[in-house]
C-alpha cells in the first residue's frame, strides 16, 4: 500500500479495498460510523454498488444522504455499539472511530478499523489486537490509524 500521508486516509481505505484479491464489489461494504459520507462517496466512485452506512447520529446520516447522491437509501441510523449496526450483512466492514461492536462482528469477516490515537501509537492498536487474526497490519496517517485484517 502506498504511504498514507501521500494518499490521505479515505484514498488509502479505498485503495486497500479495491486492490484486494479477495474483494468482489458485488459482496459490498458495511461502514460503521459513516459520518457525512466521505468514504461512501469514494466507494461509489470506485464502482462499489453494494454499500450500507450506519451512524448513531441522525444528523450525520442526513448529511451523508445529502452528500452522496444515489446512495441516500443506503444510510441508516443504528446503535453502532451493538449488533444492530450489523443488520446489513456484507463481505467487508469498515469500522470508523466511535463505539464499534468488535465483539459481535462474525469471525472471518474482512475488517478495516480506523481509530484515532488516544495517547500513544500502541494504545489504540493494542485494544484492537484481540479482535484481529494474525497477519493484520496497522499504518498511521497523522493521528489516525488504519488496521487491516480479518476478525478472528
């Protein structure tokens, strides 16, 4: 993967997804804590047609629906700290910030976690390590970290 500083976090996520040998755009992507739709817009531009984004915030969902034309019915308000966020099944989950239900994500699910540095490089990544199978990688972009792997 190219350097995240050069690419930017959204571009790095999209490049990782679309260049994976095991990713089929028909399998789709579920984004937990979808924000205002930046990642969704990039996925749409990359040709991913099956997508669902969830957020705790109705304001964020409304903004995402407004920002990503053609995906508006794909954004939903849901409790992102519970299995409710996983109602829409997909081949790959992007978990962005916030309270993510890592413990209820099924084993074997391809997972990309975006976390913010809490106090040190290791802090946020060590919390995630218990959820990822061996072989997961973490890369840094500013104060954000992108952890890529499979849910064990």
